[in-house]
């Protein structure tokens, strides 16, 4: 630097650079001779000195151990990575605030771009000598870098670094410096120790929220709200500020999230910067992703519909451009929008996790938002359906139980958020297969919501009385019945019987089956009188339409006998059971499984009637020997029969 006799000069900052004028009242300061400032700590303008930071004790201790140790051959650098809003900057400033005595100077500076880094260094120069405040930033930054190189014991906080290359020259020029870097970039730091900053523990999250004060006496509501916000510090701060400003209770805020999530997560309370809301912070990240890898934003919109954890990476093999899909995963992981788990011992392979609040925001339409417009959100849902559907083999998908175990949590998550989406045949087919799979796994209670959706889809597409709609109504009624929910099952069975009688006719086998199923529900509900009435009509209709030995007739006669026995009328039940046994043995032989079942039912009725227990024991004794011979001694039916009172197996 050359100055004239009047202490001013023209400085060229490089090729094609603008010349700058430097003016000092006296000789320019020497970076070597300039001492430390009287106020050694300068932190982020947003940081409140002494403010408590909940749940970061372990991270603060780890930073202290790494940044206050003996210097090595190169700079001491620690990188805090994590999702936007997770509290990286807060943690960095908290560490500096708590451990300010460990460093001769602490200087915070934004580092999103080379220009911001230059401005931050120029700000340091002005702290060291106020005259640099009137000087062009490039020259002041150069002088500050020289000062840092001439002194020891300082700590620079480089906040929100977007590109490692932006800070590489600075680190190279200051080999004995100490740096604390915050960044959303989880990758690209090879050779530099990183500390991933996660969400808060539930207890710490509750304490952050309770910092808002009034309206937070409901511990259950506070915990529920913390879970809804994913224990994310920025979201908790945003919610807390709103609760404090409006006097709203935690449960009311939960309702706002459910009813108007887009506005709730976008709006800021007075005194809160609007670019520091959850929605705004992630929009900035999505802007960068859209510039670098547009498929990454599309992929995130699909991942938003899955469960937050355990998303199989192999699902992405169904995407049209697999190479672009894997690049997109890399970009999302780099910006901490997702996390990857690569466990060699995991038979399902690599898994993807997405913070639940990132998912909630991503799938919430917002007019005017380039990444979350209604059409874009709908496209994300459609792509999620397509990825899940493509994961099953084209043939015999229901038999692939391993894939069902892997994907069912994600189908459940997709289904739970799909209520407002327009019809999509591929989604209806996926939900139908899910219902069938759950029924096959004896999880009827879980199948019910899927069957409700499919029934509504059939009624919408084919009409309320179309045969396929009637079949779905019976399937839903059966699932309710097997789940023990007779209050919902019986009206559905009644409607199905009436509609099948009208559409198919009174003598159709499916009409007959509906009447028998309705009678069974009546009996289970403790109304044997209604069950007997329906089964009597079913037996008369079946004998007239199909004949005495038709399976429908035999089923009706057997069920009527059971209902009469349940009603305390063994005198009427036993003759019917006797007829059923005679018909089965006459048509199929004594050893046919249906005949064995009929013999068991007759023996049970005689024993339950109490009139001839000796005869019942005799029937059971003969039956058990035939079951051992025909079915085998370890068959469940054989073992069950052997447990009857008075039987010696």
C-alpha cells in the first residue's frame, strides 16, 4: 500500500477492479502493532447475551474441548452442520458467550457469500481501528486478514457458509487461527471435524416453548405441540413468540397448525424477522437447490408424503432418471434437508429420513410460493403414490410380505395426509391392496380406514349400488365386525342386504350370504331374536332356491342351529345340527373335514344343553380318534377338540 505525503492514495484491488481512495488522518495503522479491541467479543446481532440455550450442554462442551485446546500444525476449525432452523448459529454464539474468557478476541461474521465474508472482515478492521470504517471494504478486509495473521488467541465465527471454497483462501492464509463455522452443508468437509446439530430432546423443547410464559400450563398440549413442531428450535421460538404476543394456549396453536399450516408457519410475531420463520428459512434452501439440481426439489416434494424415517432409498429406482434421482439425494443430503443411513447390516439397504416439519411444510400448498404451489404439491403426492406402487412386483404383490413390512409405515403416512387430494386411480388401487394385505394379516382394525376410502371411491366411480360397490360395503362391514365394532358393522350389513336384494334379487347367492352375515352380527351384538329371524328366512329361501344340500343351505341351517343354541333353545338347535351332520356325511362322507366340523358342533350342542352330557362325551371321544387319523394329532382342530371337558385325548 502506497500513500502520498498528505496521507491519501489510489489503490487498485486487482484486474478489472474499481480503484479506491484511502484517507487517514495520520499514518496508516500497522496490523502488527495494532492491539486487541477493548470489547473482545462481537457476536451475531440476533444473539441476546446471557440468554439461556436449552439442551445443548453436550455440544457446548464438545466445542470447548476442541476450540480451546493446544494449536496444531494447521488452523483449528470446527464445523456445525444441520438443517436450517436447528439452532447452529444459536449454538455457536452461545458457546462464544459462555467461553468468551478462553479467547482474546471473538468476532462473528456472516459468510453466505464472498462479499459477505469481505464485509465481515472489514467490520473486524473497523473494530480494531475505527478509521477503517471509512475505507473501502476490500482494503479493510485485506488489512484485517493481515492483523489476524499477526496475532494469536482469537476466534472467528463464520456463520452460514454456503460453499467451502468461499472460505478456503482465508483458512489457508491463517494457519494458526481458530474458526467456528456454521453451515447447512453436511458434506464437503473432508479433513475438517464436523458436529451435526440435531433437534432438541423433548424436555429441552418443552422448556424452550415454556419460555413464552402464560398459556402453557397444559403439559400434554405442550408435549404434543413440541412433537408437531419436530422439536426444531426455530419452530419452537416462532411458536413461543406467537403464544407470548397473542396470549394463545398451546392447544389453540395446535389447532391453527392443523387448520392453516401455511400461514401459521409463515407468520412472525412482532419483533421477529420475517426471513427467520420456518417457511422462509427453508424457502431459501429450496431456491439454491432449484438452481443446482431441480430434481432435488421434486424429490423432496415426494418424500414429504412418507413416514419421516426409514424411507428405503431403493424406492427411487422407479424414478424416470435414476442418475438424476441419486444426484438429487446427494444435494438434499448436502443441504441437510434429508439424512442418510447406510447400514451394511440392514437387509432393506440405505434409508432416508426427513424432518417431520420439513415434510409438513413441503406438502402444504402456498399460493405464490415457487416450490409449494398447489400444482407442485399435487405433483409431489402423485409421485409418492407412483413410487410406492412401483415398489411391488407386477404379479402377486400381496404375497410379497417383506416389501409390505418395509413400506406399510409409508403407505400409512401417505394415506393419512391424502384426504384432501383429488381422486387418483393408482392411489385407490394401492389403498385397496393395502386393505387386503391387512385383512390377510388379521389386522382388520387397521384395514377399516382404507376400506372406507375404497368404498367411497367405488361409489363415486361406479355408483352406490354397483355390484363392486356392494362387495366393498360387505368387506367394510366384515372388517368392522371382526374388529369388534358392531355399531358400524350392522348398519352396513343391513344396507348391503337391502341393496343386493334390490339389485341382484332375493335368490342370488350373494344376497343370501349378506343375510347370513347380518344374522351373525345380530347374534354377536346380543340380539339372538333378530339373528334367528334372519337365519330362518335365509334357510327357507336357500332350500327353495338352491336345494337341501347346497352349501348356502347347509350354512344357513348350521348358523340357525348355533343361534338357537345361543338363545338357550338346545331342543331346537340339536335337531338342526343332526340334520346338518346327516347332509354332510351323505354328500361327502364321514371323514370329510366338513363332516368332522358338523360332528363337533353336534357334540358341543349336546354338552351345552346339559341333557345328555354322557352322549356328548361319547361323540367327542369318537370324533377325536377320527380327527387324529384324518387330520393328524397335532392339527389345531384336533387339539381344540381334545380340550373339551371330560375328553381324554
